[in-house]
C-alpha cells in the first residue's frame, strides 16, 4: 500500500514538474528549449560514437546516424498519432540499454559494418528519445511559418551542426590520445547514458507493475532522474579533458638549427593543427554551455509571485479602493494571523474600461497555494500551467482561485476579517511570531514551540507537554467554542456565496 502510494506520488511529481517546465520555458524564452532537446537526446550519443574509433568514412557514419535519427523521429510521430508513443519509448530505452552494453565489445572489433549497424540502431533509438523530449514543442505551431518558428528551426540546425562538427573533431582527438584514456572516457560516457536510460526504464516498469515499488528502488530511480539533468555537463567536461590531453600530444618547439628547416616546419604545422582542433572543441563547448546555462539559470526558472502587501483590518474589515485596480493588474495582499499563518489573497479588475472587481484567495482547490501570475488577458496557475480567462476569475471549480464573499459599493471592495480567517488552512506558509500558550499564558515563538494542536481549524502552541495534554482534554475550557475555518477538501461552497 505504501509502495503504491509512493509510486503514484512520484509519477504525479514527475508529471507536474514536466508541465511546470513547459510553462517556465514558454514564460521566458522558448527558443532555447529546442537546443536543449537536441543536446539532451544526442550529445552523449555523439561523443560515444566518436570515441568508438574509425569507421569506413565520415560520410558513411553521418548517413547512418542522420538517417537513423530521422527514422526514429518518424517512428515516434507515427506511434504518437496512434497513442503508442509510451510503448515505443519503453522499447527504445530497452534497445539503447542493450546496445550500450554491447557497444564496449563491438567498438574493439575490427568489423566496420558491425559498428555502423550499431550506430544506426542507436541513432534510431535516440531519434525516438528526441521525439519524446520535443513533442510538446513543435517547430511549426501553426499553418504559417512565423519568425519564431524560423528562428527555432535555425537553432535546431545550429545544434545539429555543432554536434556533427564535434563528432568529426572528437574522432581526431580519439586517434591521438592513449587507448587507456580513450577507454576510460568510453566507460564514463556509457555509464551516464545507461544511468539516464535505466532511470526512465525503472519508473516506466514500476508504473506497469513489472518491477516492485520498493522504497529503496523508487528512491534510487528518483535520484537518477533528478541528477540526469546534469549529465550534459558531464559530457562537456569529458570533451574538455580529452581535448586538453590531446593538446598535450603536440611536439615541442625545436630550433631550426637543431632539427632542420623541414622538420621545424612539420613541427609548427602539427602544433598549429592540434591547436586548431583544441580551439574548435573549446569554442563548441562554450557555445553549448552558454545555451544550456541560459536554459538552466534563466529560461527554466519558475516564475515567482509578487511580494504581497501585508494588510491589517480596520474594525474587522478590509477595504480596497477601486482606483487601485483600474490598471487591470493583479494586486496581491496577505494577512498574518495571530498564530503566524500567512493568508494570501488578490484582487483584480476583470474588464478593461469597466469596474468589475473580484477578490479571491491566492490558492487553488486542486493545486494548493503556489499562487497565480497574470500574463496578458490570462491568469496562470504556477503549479499546473492552466490558463484562466480573466473574466471568469471568481467562478467556482477547476483550477480557478478560491473565491470568497465580498461587497462592492462602487468605490471600495469590502470583505470581513472572519472571511479571510476561514481560508487559513488553504496556505502552508507560517512566519515567525510571538504567541501565547492558551493554558499557561507563557510567551514563545510559534516556530520554536515544542507542541502544537489544531482545534477548529486554528493552530495553538504550547510551551510543554503538560499544557498540551490539558488543552487536548478540554479545548473549550481555554479558548471557548471552536473557530470556523476551512480546508481545501471541503470545496468552494464552504465559504458561501460570492458577490458578483
């Protein structure tokens, strides 16, 4: 039962993270994701195939890889059309795992046709991997070829061109470095490719019930999936190390008087050739790193909600002037309860040129309290990327923010403190605040209290176990009747009708 719950939780976590990642990229710069998908799917494969040794020709290798990748992408698109993509991805991962295990032995064999066949099969499988990564980001989003689509296509071509150039350069590097170093690089690259694939295979097989959902296995798979995002950096680091060792193979400078004119020219030409290859590799790594770092540090960062303005009620009421909302922006506020619970809510005007205010909690019945951001004419749930049409904000159901009752007299939006307090359990944030033990009256910091107890939806803090136990036996004796607050599980109707 526990394992089943853990698996469902892990699957939901991965699903939500994927949706959030899509939103984050769309919310900043979507173009970098096309470069990232190519790198994630093909960089490790490119490096490994370059280190495996010489093939009949660069042309033959390129054709085997190019055609294989396009076959893989085509197979994925066909499978996706008939909803077989999950099954195809599972089989493709299995094929990659087997071929990577065989690759170590195959790369040592002199049979060039066998190596090309291995490259072609891996290319097909990694083509399916690329199709899976990029399915939510089609290059042509509409019937017209707009500027964004052209630029995105250019980025895909750039990334593919860099991989092709990198492959050619790394074959030159592999020829010069010591076999022991090359074999170590092959082993490391194979290991990280296998870890990535086995992590995806593990979660897929556990979902299907083929593998047991034990705690240790689920934990191991989750860790692999989490850290696989850094494997691209590892491949780039391997390239830098190998390129540096390659550069060290250059002959030392010798005076013409010592070795002769012809030998001196050969030494200079060899040094220049090795330095050009090294420089090109470093430039490629820097270009790739720039795109990847931009994606990781900027484009994929989650949006953050604006800092709410802390409000205090006057005579048990909050009053927000309508004039503040006429900019049609989202105005976020918060109230800190006596116990330190931070209750967020926001107000906005639903129509431009018309006073139609709405007040809601900054939380969702489905996704919780991550909050919302406004983009154009849409309100967006940060947790799940659902877009909400602004005029519909305040309505019940779905991923809409939780509404609460308020009044609008034409000048101010008015709502009561007791209404806001009912939403205390929709939020998890607690700030440090001085509180009193309801039994002994002792003062303490809420976040440092040894004991807490929830009664009537309100949290109480205790200085020791004795006062805690006394309160549990008869809470009404110390705080009277239970206060009224609500939980997300109770639904929208718990707060009553909402003014329109």
